[in-house]
C-alpha cells in the first residue's frame, strides 16, 4: 500500500487525525518539500511528532527515480508526505499512476489547501474563483518580468468577474545558478504585488494572505502598488486579485483585510 498524506498548511500539528494514524501505521515514510513547504516545522519536528524516520526525496528522487518509494510500498505499507493537500501536483499523480502500474494499492488522505485557506481568511467565496496562476521569479523562467500566461489569466478572470489566486514561487534546491542543495527562496507578497503593479495594473485591488494555517495569519487588502511598499513577514505568502465583489465579500475585505473604501463597490 502507498498512502499519500497531506500534512496541512503550517507545522507538524496541521495534519488530520486520519493522516497522523496512517503515518503511525506505516512501515516506511517518505516526503518531498520542493512543491510546497511547511514553514512552521522542519523534518526533525515531523519525525519527533510522529515518532518515525522520514526519508526526504528531492525532485529527481520522486520523478526520475521513485523506485525506493515504490519498492517500500510493494513490500509493506509506505506513506508519501507533502505539505498542504496531497495530489495537487502532477508529480504526485504520476507517482500514484506508477504505483498502480506495479499493482500497488493506493489511497489518498486529504488536508487543508492553500486555496481553501485563501477563501476562508479573506471572505471571498470559493465558487467565485477562476483559474489560478503561479507567479515565478524572473530568473526562473527567462522571459519577461511577468509571463504572458499570468497576465492572460488575470485578464480572463477579470473579464468574467472572477477572483484570481496567485501562488507565489518557491525555489528549494535550485537557484539562479542551477542546482544548489542549500538554496531556498520564497517569493513575498509585496514583491509579487510590485511585479504585477509594474507589468499589469498598479491600481488593481490585491489581497495578501500570509502564513495561512499558522497562529498569526495576515490578511491585507489594498492597491497593488501600495501593497508593494508594505512588509508581511515570514512566508508562505499568496496574493489574490479579486474580481466582481458580492456585498458580503466587500464587507469581508473591509472588515477582515482593511480594504480602503474607495476600492470597494458602494
């Protein structure tokens, strides 16, 4: 059996009870933290909390050489751990399909997602979100400051009155100069707001969500060019660009995120 377990949004205690029980029952535990990361806990915290050894795999160890994970699942019960919900990345879907090809049974244990947290913390309704996008570091894609695909997603959602969730780039193990096991960088929401203000619309309303799932999340709404001049503390950050606002959503952004009145519908 290979069980995919989402660890939740922030630290070692963010996992569900079902996920915790699956980890305790497993013979082997593997994890990856290059698609997302628990900023409130490191591997030693997880190992102490779950009283188990966890083998962390890099990108190549999951995508190109998953044999250790699959062999362990074939011989007994293995768990594969990821931050947030599991199966969000195509990497995880591919690993599950490889397990099925070898006749290994799989199951999925879910956890809170960044998307659900963004909706919950801002008061923006989840059914009013359109396609999400990821804003990469400039050096990571080698094109314009903001990729055309990001602008196209923002424009398309705006035309349909939908909110856009912008995931912000995470780079672990790979930096501007190539592979680097010690490299770790997280795009901040103020930096992201500055990129969009410069390349798209400085007057657009933006909503910062910082450290969702932690004891001290921050939610702040203002024009993108103003958000670019603020600081929102430690990662992880997200940035939401709202579309048309229902009056309850507008009230939520004013009351929960400090949105200025002149940026909200009357």
